[in-house]
């Protein structure tokens, strides 16, 4: 009883109805939560992933589960992808993607500034597998062209990137990758499918941390890889099922529930972020605000072209960031001083450049360091603007910055 031509409906209708199937026995209108790890098998059921077929009955939750399946279907419709594979976390999706697309002797180009755990993973563990990684400022197409080699199999970007909100032109990088027979993966967690649909711009894989905007409520870790069926079917069989980073059906159910309001939430995230950014930009203690929706963002033109919604992430710098952290932690009443992002609550965190450059970002050129400094300086506050009333978020920041 799922809606046949769901793709022709609006974003909010898709968010509510796509993928969901009322229970045929109870006729429950909301998706069922199926926590069972195993399912009653037929006498001739096999025991190997190799023999697993698309339309088989459910066998074991690591191989597939009806609640997780409904989530995957909904995410695929929202991203306009043929297929989706859910994971226990964003990082678990990223690891599966890297191990699936790269083998010993291969080369990959990875954004020099990206989510810290991905940066650390590609600084150390992945090169230990004899996979060569080149870190590149992917906002500069020429740097990518210069780094690409005969054995380059993957280009991996984040746009806007964490934590400095630098953008990469997806269509341009996709064409560079495909000219050389490489694949393009885009971590689109900060943008979300409401803003940008990388697959339609030529990307081969899209990754989201469902923990952020898609789940949206700060109560469930999750991740997803989206792409063409032909590319994802072997990934599910060979990698996802064997690495075992399986999403809990309970988390899938929470994220499904969060997704019902996803486009509505993104509208308010953007509306609030624009107001907060405008407030911060005129505040005497604030040196700089970076938000793709502000004309002052160095890539605002690209943001206008590539993002239908500027999302809710912004960063700002103050004169003495390290001291200001203590003041803000003491004085903030509504905004939580905490990592993560994309939740209904506003979250603020200070990113100290010195620390990050030591632990997460290893630049090989002065140009890369300059790019970091341009955006981040000695450190920056990353603010995930939540869904509280914009006036209350602004008052909270105002009294705390005094
Ligand atoms: C949070 C995040 C991740 C990792 O996701 P988890 O769900 O925390 O594992 C990856 N990429 C980006 C851009 C993120 O913000």
C-alpha cells in the first residue's frame, strides 16, 4: 500500500509518506518497530550473503530488517537516489565506503579539511592498508587536477565542510573525477538533501550522518550511503553486511519519525541561521561570521548556485576565543555548549586551530594552511542554530557575549 508515484510529490509529502508501509496485519498507520534480530526461515533458505537475493524474505537483521528498510526507502526518495544503505553511524558508513572503493595500491584524493574522524582515519589507518591518500583543498579544482593519478579511484569531499563551511563545486569535481575514471563521494551532512542533491550533480555516492539534520533530534546515531542500485548492491553484500556496522532498528524508527518534519525543520534552521548570522555580523565583539547564506561568504555565489537552503551551520570568530569559551559556558542559558549539530536545540562549540591542526588536519602546503587561516584564524565557534525562536537564540548570545 505504499504510494506508487511518490517521486512526483513535494518534499514534505515525501518526508512523511515515502518508504512507509502500514502493517498488513494490524493496519497500523505508523511504521512498525521490528526489533527481532532473526526471522522464521523457509526450509530451503541459504546461509550465505552470496546467495542473498533482493526479494528474499527477511533472514537476519544485519542482512536487512523491515524497519531499517523503510528508513532506507524514505532516504532514497528524499535524495532522489536509486538506493540507500543505512549504517550504525556516519563514520560507519564512511569506513564501509572507503573499504569498498579502495584497495591496496589505489590512490584517493580527500578534502584536506573535513569531519575530524574522517581526517584522522585517512591520515593514519587507511594509508596503513597501502592505500595512498592525497589531501587537497577541494574548493580549488586545479589542486584536484594536479593531484589526480592513473590509480586514483576516489575523490572524497564535504560541502559545506566541517568545521569551516568552505564549499566545493560538486558538478565540476564530478567531471574531473569521471574524466579519469575515478568516483566522487560527497559527505552532504551539512547541506542535507533539501539544499543539495549531489547525485543529480554527478556524484557517485552521497553520505550523511543521520545523527545530524536527518534524524534531527539528537537522540539517535546513524549513517547512510546513497547512490545507484548497480553500485550499492555489491556494497551492501560485500561490505556493509560483513563489516557489521548495522543500524539499530530502534534508531531507524526514531530517525524515520524525525524525518517526517525534516523539510519543515530545514526551513526554520535556515531562517533562524540567517537572523543569527546577521546579528553576529554587526556585534562589536565578533570579528568574522562565516555562513554560506551571507553575501560576505567568500563562495556565496557558489552557495547560491549549489544550495537551495543555506542550512543552519555557521561559525564566528571573536577577539580572544579561548577566554570567551569560559564566559559563554558560564552565561549561556538556552544554547548548549556541546558537539554535534543539526538538532532541534542550538549547540555551540569552540574549535581551537592549534589543537585541530595537531590532531586532525595535516597540511602539506602553505596554500592549505592559508585557506584554513582565512576561514578559521586561531579558532572559531561553530554554532548549530536550532529551532528555538530566533529572538531567544539571539538574546542568549547577546547576554552571554556582553
Ligand atoms: C557527524 C559527522 C560525521 C560522522 O557522523 P557520526 O554519525 O557521528 O558517526 C561525518 N561527517 C560529517 C560532516 C559530520 O558532521
